[in-house]
C-alpha cells in the first residue's frame, strides 16, 4: 500500500507539473495549420461520377435544329383550337392563316472524332439548319453526313477548325447488369446535366417496347433521360461512352431509359461516313422468343412473314422454329439477326427449321430492309 501511495503521489505530481508548466512537457510548438491542411485534402477527393464527367463532359454538345415550314394545314373545324390556352401557348391564334414559320428543336450529341458528332436521327431528321453548341459557349453550323432511320443514328460534321474535345469510346460488350450508368446531356437546353443509375438490362429488343419500325437492341438503365437528352452519351464509371441515350418510357412503367450500345453505334457511324447510308440485311420475318417447357430452353419462332419477301419465297411460314442459321445454333432472336447481318445481302444463307416434327433445310438470300418496304 505504501508503494502504491507513493506511485499515485508521483503520478499526481507529474500531472500538476504538466498543467502548470506545459512548455516543459511539449517539446515542439503546436502546428495550428495541420487541421486546415487535412480539411483541404478531404474536399479535394472527387467522386468517380465527377471524374467521369470531367473526362467526357467537354465533348458533349447541344444540337439546335431549324426547319422551314411553308404552310400549316389545319381544318377550320380542327379540335386543336377548342382550348384557348392551347392556341395561345403555341401561337395558333390564326388557324386559317398559312404563314411560313421556322420550327425549332433541340437535342444532344457528342464529338467522337475530329469535328464529327454522333447523335440520334430523330434529333436532326428533316432539319434545314443544324447548330452545334460547345460547352465553351461557341455555336457553330454543322452539316449532316448521314442518318439511319432504322437504328436512329446520325453523324454531323462541325463547320469550323479544331482542336475539338473528343469523347473516349468504350466497349459495350463488356458491360454487365448492375454496372454504374451516367447519362449526360442537355435536357430542356440545360447544358451538361448529369443523372446516375445502373445498367438494368442488356439486349432489350425494341419490339418488346411496341416499336416495330426500328432495328435496335438497347441498353436499359434507370438513369433518368429527359427530353433533350436524346443523342447524348451514356458513360461507364471510367467516363467512357458505352451508349447513346435514345428512348424513355412514359406512362405505365415510367422511369425506364434506353440507350444504343456504342459498338453498334460505331459500326453504323463509320458506314455513314464511308457510304452516306447503311445496309441492313433482312429476310422479311418477325421473331418471337418463346420458352419451351418440354425442352427446358428458349426457342425462336417465326411470328410473321412479309409477303413476297425472301423468307416467303424460300418457303418459311408462321410458327416455324428456327434451329440454325449458317453455322450458328439459335438460342435467341438476336442470334438470327446477327447471323443474317453478318451474311450480307444478295448472298444465300442456310437456315435449318423445325416444322411440327420435321426438320427442314432452306436457302434464303437476304435483301436490304429498304427493299422490304416495296413488298
């Protein structure tokens, strides 16, 4: 006990000395600036979203289009004029007057090569004048190199001298469901608006969305894509472009957005640059992915055959099950489309079908999809 009391007394004495004489206890002056430096370091840390947008944001452009409309055709009894607010809002005070006017529209795009801009076809379709707005405030005229209605893609050439900020293109075949998705665009003219989400689905066929006049398999994301975002880039977490924002789902199921995979977009863009048009080999059938409980696998069934098309001429009928196209075993409708596209036009391809309990082998010569419109 005596020893313990002595130790306690010694310890108390040391504390007292420390309080009364702190300059003898602290061997160096306090660095009062240290916390400030630490605070600066904390705030200098950037999120992956910020880094991604800084990497590509300067290459995102606003696209303003103008279309000269000579006449407006509204019947005297048109229901559009019943609501006076509707008339005032759209300046339709004189329904019987056919004055020429300029119709304006706006969308987004991004520079992917020297002065070349990728966007949606529907953004520039029918335009007489296209103006590209850069993030530095510059506005420059652009001319249409080419557009493809079936994949909703267009390429523009900026009329001016660079150097231009160029977006880094990624590889859409490497993305997975659950990956981060960053949508960048200019909705409602608000430049470089950014929304964040994830990849919700891959290879979403547009026919599942009730769209039958396009040839697209889309990336589905929950990153918000608003009007004016069309044609802007969908980025991965590294700031690379993995898709082109193109569609939003409104009404029931709203909140879903869709983008064209960048690998497909690049393929179409380079065809437009080289030829001014795109060839889409088709045989004239619509396809249905159907689950077969007996075989415990997915089968691809013919849902419709275009009259006088290569498919009908070769003998393909509704409800035929496609087993093989070329050398490829068929598991999904995408497999059929891919093989026919690779084959090209005016060259026969072998197709193995199952009709009831019979296997049937046919040869079909694909044609360009534009030719099917004439059948």
